[in-house]
C-alpha cells in the first residue's frame, strides 16, 4: 500500500460547521482516516453550514457521478445593505432604505414566487468561476472585478419560512427555503431578491439541508465522524440513485477484470431507499426491478456489502460495460 493510503474506501455525509471551508473539512477527514485521497462533491462557503458529501480513498472516483445534483438551502436574507461578496462576510458596498411592504408576508411570498422557474443568473463577483484561467474571487480580492456571463439556472421552489424585523436595529430579514438546480448561487438570489424589493440585501446565514438525496439529517459532525470512523459510511448506491445488481461469484470475477456482462443474465433491483438499522444485510432494500434497463442507464454492481463497480447498459449489444471499477469495493456501511 502506498504512503498516505489507509485502505479505507467509503462515502460519508458531513454537517459542515460555520467558519470552515470545504477544503478544511477535507483536510480534517484526511487526518481522521489517515488517508490522503479525500474529496468533496459540492463546495460550501465558510459562512455556510450543512450537508457535504465527502469521498474517502478510492471512492473519490465517484466524484464525477455525485456532482451536479439539485440542492435545498435555508437562507436568511437581510435587507438594507449590500456587500461586495453578497453575504455578511463582505464589506458593505451600499445601503438603502427598506420599503415598509418588505415586512408584509403576503408581499414576500409574491416576490419569491417570481423567482421560481428557469432563469438567467449573474454569478457573484466573488465566485470560483474561472475566466481566462483566473478565478473571479481571486481577481476580485485584488481589486480586479471580472465580467462574468449570466448562467442558466432553475429555482424549483422558494418557501418563506419566517419574516421579522430585528428589534435591535433597522434591518429586516426573511428566512427562505430554496430548492435549486446545480450552479445556482444563493448569494446571487439574495442580492436579486433585494433588488426586486426596491432595496438591497445580502445573505446573513446559509444552511444546505439537502444535496441530491443526502439530507443533513443523514450527516454527522466532524466530531462524530472521528468517533465512528469507518462506521460513518453512507451507502453509495443510495446516494447515486442508480439501480443495482448483485453479482454471483463468476460475474464478480468478470467485473474485477473489467469485462462486459450480458444484461439478460443479471438480476436487476430498484435503487435502494432508506432502511431500518436492523435491516443491514447485503441485500437490504432489494426490490426486484419491474422495468427493463434503458439505453445508457448506469447500474451499481454489488458484491457482499460493497459496491464494486458502475456499469452502463448498451441496448444495441444487450450488454452492460464498465464505467468505473474499484479494485477495492466502496463499503455500503451499516445503515443510513
């Protein structure tokens, strides 16, 4: 085994604390597992908390399959001040009076409804988007604001959770739950909500409550991850959302060698859902699939309590072929 390789191969859900960057969380997991190969699948700003998927060991190869998921955030939008970063960590760029109607919940719901749907969004000046090989945030810190292009996003829902005027100051805030597509900047939504209310606004606090199927309730603090170690693993098949096939010993040997398999010889099962802690056998949540495989569909290959590979179905040949094979299977853990 190479230096910096622990033998661990798993996926965990971390409830990222405020003040740490996503890279800080990765470094903490490297220390906890004694493994240099650690990566996350969706950046959270230091201000933000919540669900962060972290892959450990060879499981980092799953990164490409776990990015681009829809996400849900709880955000506090503070009105009356705009910052250069569009959140409370930045410098105040300007202030503005807040119209009285911003305190009206009915008005708030009407405004939020206008943000639901497909749209173009201008990313914040402080973002990780690269232009000409330079990150916009790095350029902005040096006083060079890069002209970014609007991006296609979709807001699936925008729910007003609470509304209040801070009795200690003149600020007014809305607590909103946004469900959004990949690439959506919540800081930019807060900025644009302020403009739609004829004032300015920024993010006061942000929590990611869901990333794909990973709910923040499934996540552990870093202290709990350290306590549980390998038992902190979450089933990667559940997180991927792909259907699965349990491998016989001959099929397992073929998968280890990267060979294609005849789809007709596989028993395909539906993608797993949550299960009770007592239901922890290798074939937990195994519900036989009712529909045939679709052309190009990915299937998780399971052997014992590990996910061994991801294969894809080719309707022309009637075979499934390897897309990602692990020399060491990714553990499915004990429970979710």
